[in-house]
């Protein structure tokens, strides 16, 4: 059973930065593809960024490309999401998730992620 715990959310002004962390336990983290998703009030959960098990391939939603960076530290069983140039429309609960599998490409489909964290709130004020 894989457990994921996010941290690093908070309140920030537009144009600011935040770094989210997701610590994993209970599985073989270094073998798993990882992803970050977000859900704003009244909206469906949406893919934000993903990274393959080795970290060699990353993929981003168009809305965050060039502003967000996903990375991982397999020695620490942790995946990160560095967010810069934040906008009010980035306000959401952010979740990390894992496919629980060693995929060669980044998975963007929510349904293929089997383990989820509890989420961390990010609020960007204008």
C-alpha cells in the first residue's frame, strides 16, 4: 500500500512562488511514475505535471508550462512541484499521485493513477 503526503501549500500573492513536496512510503517509489493534479472549486480534478520513474521525462499541462517544474528525488522518496509566476487561476487543492507502475511515458489520465495524497491547498491572491 503506497501512501503519499503532500506539503508546502499556502497563500501567496500573484507572481509569487511555492514549492510543493510529496513524500511517499509503502512502495517502490523509484519505480513509479508520479503526477501532480489540481482541483478548483466546482471543477474536475485536472492533470498539472507528471514525471517518469527515472525522472528523464516530464510533461506539463499547457496552462502551467514554463511556470511549473516537476522533479523527484528517488533517494528521499519525494516528488516536488516548483511553482513560479503564480496566478489567481492556479488556486486549487493540489494532489500528488502515482500510477504504481514503471511507465516509459508520462501518464496524464486521472483514472490511471491509483494512489493519491490528501491534497494541499494553494491560494493565489490578486
